[in-house]
C-alpha cells in the first residue's frame, strides 16, 4: 500500500507577504536560519472555511453543528438553531471577548489609580491635573474649591461604576451627543456596567437562551458600547492623568532603531504601567553603569505594538514595528530582552526568542507562556520586576554569541495627537476648539474624517492595505486619524510627517500646510480609539454637522484586523453611528438576515453600519461615498463642488 508522504511545507516569498522592507529582510534571514514565523504558519494553515463564515456552533455537546454557508437556510443545528442565531451568537462572543480585554485593561489602570490616590503606591502619580479636572467635570463632578486628591477620589468612585454598576448608565454616557443617546435609550442599548453586559452576553449566547438575532445584536451593541464609552475610555483617560496627555512628538520608527552596540530591550503588549516602569529602570544610573561595565554604549529601550504606541505618543520612545513584525524583530539577534504583559503576544515569540538567545519575560499573572521566564509585575513595587528585566538584558548582552543583523531602516513620524491637542492645534491654545475643523469640513476643504485603525494580519500583505487605503483617503481630502498598529504602518511609509501633505488633495493639503500638521494623525494605542469617539462628540457639539454622530461625514476602517478586540471596536463605532469597513475577511455568511441586519438595517435604526471589502481602493471608495452621502444630507455637497472648481481653476491658471 502506498503511504502518501505529507506535503513539504510551503515556503513564503518574504516580498509577497509584507511591504515592510525590514520585516522582509528578517524573514529572509529566518529562512536561512531555519526559523519559522506566523507568516510561514499562515501559508501552511488553510483557514477553515466554515469557521471563517461563522457557520458552525460548538456551544453544546449535541454538536458541534456545521451549516452550509453556500445554502445557509438548508440546515439547522441539532437544537434547531438557524444560521442567523448561530452567527449572531458567535459574533456576540467575539464582541464580549474583545470588550473583556479592553475593560480588564481599563480595570488594571483603575486599580492603579485607586492605589495612587489612596497613597499606597508612590512610584506613579497624578501627572496631568488639568486633565484630571476636565475628565471629572465631563461626568458631572463639581471640582470648584476641591484639592487634586479630593477630585481624584471622587473620580475613582464614579469611574468604578463603569465596571460594577448593576443598574443605570455608565458615567461617560454624559459625553455622548444627546441625539445619539436618545437613539440608544430608545433601543435599550445604553450600557449599565461592563461586567454586567459581558456576563449577560455570555449567558444569552449559551445554548438555549437568546435565539433571535436582532435581540442578540442589541445586547452585543450594548456590550461593545461598554467598551468604547466605558472600559477603553477609562483606560485612556486615567493613563493620560497618570502618565501625561500626549502631544505631538517626533519619533523614530522601524527596526533600525535597534543599536548593535547597546543593550536592546523591547516592551510589547498593552498596559503602559509596565513600560513606564521599565522607562524608569533604564534611566537608573546604577543600571546604566552596569550596562557600560558590560561593554555596551548604553541601554536602548524600544516599543512594539500598542505598548510601544503608548510610550511613543507620551515620551517619544522609538518604535520597532507592529504586530506582524514582533517575531521578525527577534531574528535580528540584537534584542537582549523582550518583556510582555497582555494581548496580541504570539505564543510563537517564545520559540523565536529561544532560537536567538533573547530572554523573554512575561510579567502579568494573566499571561504566562511556556518557554518564557515569568517575573511578576506588581504596581506596588514595579521596579523589582523592571530592574530585573534590565539586569537580565545586560547579562544577555555580555554573553551575546550569535551574529547580529539589524535592517538599516529608520523612519520618522510625528505622533501624539490626543483629542485635546487636535483642539489646541486647530483653535489655538487660548481658544482651543473644534470650530476650525468643522469650518473646514463645512467649506469643503476637508471632505470628511476617517479613523483607520487596527492590526496587521498574515492573511494579507502586511501594511499594504493600510497604506494604500490611507493614501487614497488623503488624496481625496479625507483627514485620517489613526491608532494601534495601523499608525505604525503609515509611519513606516512616511505619511505621518507634515511633508506628507503633498500627497493630500488640494483642500486637505491647504489645511495641513496652514496648521503645519500631517494629513495622518496618530492618536495612540488600540484602547485609545476612545479618543476618536470623544473627537466625534466634540464635532457634533461644535455644531454645523448635524445633531448626532451618525450625521457626521466620517467613516472608520480596520483593513488588516485580526483580533476579537477589533470586532468589539468595530461594533462600538457602528453602534455610535459610524460606517465601519473591515478588510481581510468578515465572520458572517453573506445573504443571511443577520448580515443584512448589520450591513443595512442598523443604519436605518439611527446607528452606523458595517461594510466589508479586502481591496483598499474599493474600501476608500465605499468610505468616501458614505462621507459624500452624509455631506449631501447636511447640504454640504455644494460647498465642496465650489472648492474643487476653485482649485481646478487655480491649477489651470498656474499652468497657463
Ligand atoms: Fe448544535 Fe444547537 Fe448545540 Fe450549537 S447549541 S452545537 S447549534 S445543538
Ligand atoms: S496591538 S489589537 S494587533 S492594533 Fe493593540 Fe495591534 Fe491589533 Fe493588537
């Protein structure tokens, strides 16, 4: 009998899987070294088509049940669940998991804030008292005549409700434009408390509970809103209060930020408390001396993924790359230590680290990885952990044996556009406001605003969809706001500097040149998408662009998304009123009632809606068409035509 030999693994061509030159260079080196990365695994792991369509259910042991995506109503599960119930439940659980991740991150920051406020923690403090007052006032706390400590204690008590409240509305609901809030109240989707919403979502998606896709959609909308206007917003605001509100800073990005003659330490993950402490440790004179005694020119601290984005926008710490570059960067052999906390940390990192002698540390009790050393990080004594990481990195530097190859690519970008800074930048520090942004949208110089955010994913060419989409948007006068790994893609492409305004359409270019800003504004980490919600609310409050977020000429996209957090973010933007387009794949069968509900009916109910395409040009077209539809509804289509005619006239005059 012939025994079929297993197929040889498919080899990738690095230039086909990424446009990041540094990553491609390291993937070539990994191939020479016989080291496998997620790019190789993706090429050799065919995505399950039934799972990709969300046409399967394993919520009980009468199944798992697989339905036919090509003929979705031809079958039901053993319990009778139809395709709409099955995929709504699956989608809901993705929202619940993503919301849990962001809100648990926010809860850690809230715990830290409580301990700082009560004086039990002294390694961190309240840094931005202006922001403290503003956040307190925004949720109705009277700050008049109160000390910083009194305001902070009241703020803590209020914000704790974001998580634990059983009935009522979460505190940041007070920031939502009244018309948007009215729609939510009518639909019964105002979050009470994040824990309650996530718990109820998990209950309702248990076998034999909620089996009506519209009802499930209402609860996952409520759950997602508990993320965007709850857990994520608490994380962002308290991080700003304790670590500083970002303002634009010039940063170096890409793998060339590693330095062969220095001790290189990478921090990767999400919660900035770890990174802030490592930042202190690497500036400790005794540790700098130890590094020099070991023969290093110094200690080089570098960020990756969202931890990196947090430190980049607050302190200008260099950033080595986004999610799909985290294994590749270790292939340089130059990384002496990589410390991680939570979220987006590939298990494969531990193996790559071992191959190159990099010491990998997990630090958070929620995240341990086989093959990585665990050094517990305690907010009450953070330096115990982070000093040890630095000491171990120095030891590894001293004992480096493997050859080092660092791609000589460094890009620069200006990042750190908090929603507060956008208002100062456009309105001036004495009369900071969104009036100039709204005015420029109304007069048509800026056609609209797009949030382009999210991950990178080995199922598509790394960074390519982000970069092509953003280029198309700015060329068409759409101002782009960015968070997470997407902004790193654009920074590497050179689009986050003011000079990139030459790639913008004439109206946007004029605004960028007048203000001196890039056409692509990096706001922070993925948890900081809440800054975009606040900016959108400010635009509504400013006037002239309708009375709800749904009426704004704005759109959102996550062109290379991969995580459940991305689905939660997408859903809170949709529920807030924003048309949101995802790329890669969409976990729903087309031509089902649930698909129609998400892609059409939610908009008719006064919310936003979902869109999908993997093609960046089509994505830009869809987003611009939506922006134009909103402009038309606001009666702004005329002003834009006038500006375009003016610019065309001007160009023909220049050519003459
Ligand atoms: Fe199948 Fe219904 Fe059980 Fe899901 S809940 S596995 S559809 S029987
Ligand atoms: S890290 S969720 S890959 S943006 Fe926030 Fe990047 Fe996406 Fe993770």
